[in-house]
């Protein structure tokens, strides 16, 4: 600190004192003998900050699913694989869950497109799945979705509708009783006509977590 700045601060303090004196502020001697005093206790309860719970979904790290040929015959080509583990977590308290609410994870596959020729495609109705709940529900109120199969019959008796908006995991109308974490996966089965053109086909399976009440 240099001398000039020291003088400037001293001058400012002096001005302030002179203004207080001019305004008639009592001196310390005059304030030393109060007529009386009293006190007020102040208290406060500070509760823990508990973040609001949430319903969420995550998919295990993966590089995609490469289907491999297995179970083909003279009438159809068949390719199989397994999805990465899908996890649904509900950290809400029962009070945070709307009455009568339920949730579901729904899968929607896109068209299979051949990489070198975008005009060579086939639809998601050729892809089926069989969901498997890996974490049992303690209440029995969370369950895997129903299996569905390709429109090219596989003989299993599963609904031949393909993956065009099918449930992977579902809850019931008592979501407040289902708080927890559940893991699920699905075996995938792609069946195409036997004369499907050769090529490297790709599709995207989109999973969406819905909640309704």
C-alpha cells in the first residue's frame, strides 16, 4: 500500500465521522446508561435437503446388437440376439407418486435398411422379442411385457405383430407400491423370407419410458 492510498482512506473515514456527529448521533458516553433492556431468543429448524425422487430409465453401455443366424430353414431366415440390460429406477416417495399412475417401457424398431442401397429395406414387423425380467418384483406389480414374434411365423404362438410399439416392462395402477429398481432384457428374433436379398442391414430400436395416471 503506497502513501497516497493511505491518505485517501483516512480522509474518507474522517468525513464519515464528521457527518455522524453533525447529525446528532449520541456519543458512547451518552449511550452507556440505558433505561432498560430485554432479549428475544431466535431459533430455526434447518432440515436436510432431500432431493425429489424421480422415475428414470437407462440402458447398459453397448456397441449395438449384432444379430447372428440361427434356426433358419427352407421357408425363412432367422437371426437372434439379446438387448443390453435396461434398468428402470423409481426413487420417489409414495407421496410423490400420483394416485392411480402407472408406467411402461415401450420398444419401437425402425425399418431395416441395407447400407449400400437405401432402397433395399424391410419393416420392423419382421423383428420379435421375448422380454425377461431380471430383477423380480417384490410386490408382483412389475412385469415383463408379452413376447411378440415376426410376421414370418416362428411356430411359438406369440402374437405375430413385430416390434412396432410393444411393451418391454410394465407396472400396474399401484405405482406408489412399486418404488425400486428393475432390470430387464429381451431376446430378439428376426425372421425374414428365405429369399431376402443379401446385404448388411441396420435398424434402430427406440425404448421410451411412459408414465400415465
